[in-house]
C-alpha cells in the first residue's frame, strides 16, 4: 500500500551538501492534494482506494455535470488532475489536505513518468545497431536493419523483431530515488539525479 502524489517536473539543477559534495537534483513542484473520494471494497467500487485532486483550480463551467457533482459532493474546489492510490487509508477522510510534507529528506521513493517522445527512429538510434559495413559493396543501406525475414517456412517476420518505429513516450518507473531536500513553504521537492519525463511533464511519486 503506497500513497501516490502528482508532481510537475520543473527542471534540473545542482546543490552542495554540508560536506561540500556536488549533487545533481531534479526539481519538482508538488501542489497540495485534497481527498475527493474514498473507495471501499464494501461499497459500489468493490476495492479500497483513495482519490486525490491537485493542481490548478478549474472553473466549474469547464467541467461536465458528472465532475461538477463529484467535486461538489466532496466539498473540494475543482482540480485539474485526479490521482488514485490503491489500499485502505483509514486515517484519511474526504476533504483532507496532503502536502509535500509527506516526504522527508533522505528517504527513498518510487517515481513513474513518461519518457521523452523522440518520434519515428531507425534501428541505430532506437536499438544501438552497428549498421552495415561502410566499405565496397555497400550502398543505400548503411543505417539499415539488415535481413528481417525467414526462409519459405514460416515465411513471415517474427513477432518482437527489432525494427524502426516510434521511440520514447514509454512509462518508466525508477525505484529507490532519494529525496535530497523538501521546501514545504514552496511546495517543492528535490530528488537526486534525473527522472523520466520532459520539463513540465507530470510524474507520480509513491511514498
């Protein structure tokens, strides 16, 4: 059971610790989260979970009727994003506020995000293929993937063959990411090293 919060990737910088060591860090903005719904196995949802709303209050007129009623029932101002944490959280109730204070410097957390999209890419960029020999006899296929087929039987390209295609925009999860510093008054958290995603993208932080 883990509590998931959403954070916006601001960018990377570096700091120095008390020993004078240089530490590269990723800066994340983690706005306050509000409990908008508590799901239970005994209720209509048939499973235990905690739903949280966060980031940028939205105008009610920009929401459909269902979401308007959902936020009104929980007595929480409409939020741009909703996140869900599976598990039983008996100490929480609808309307409760959860901030970046949930995290502490020095602890390890799990971070999930979408990797940067790189568009359509060839096999050399996508899978680090070596390419064809740049010597006599080779032409028009220096960066090609080489043979992809089989003999007459089975006479098809086997599933899973590494070929050119869309690269990036994959969900990547990094475990044991260290929390370097937490700025409670600014709703900012610093994580050691780089994390998945482009600047401005949303990532999931699991306590």
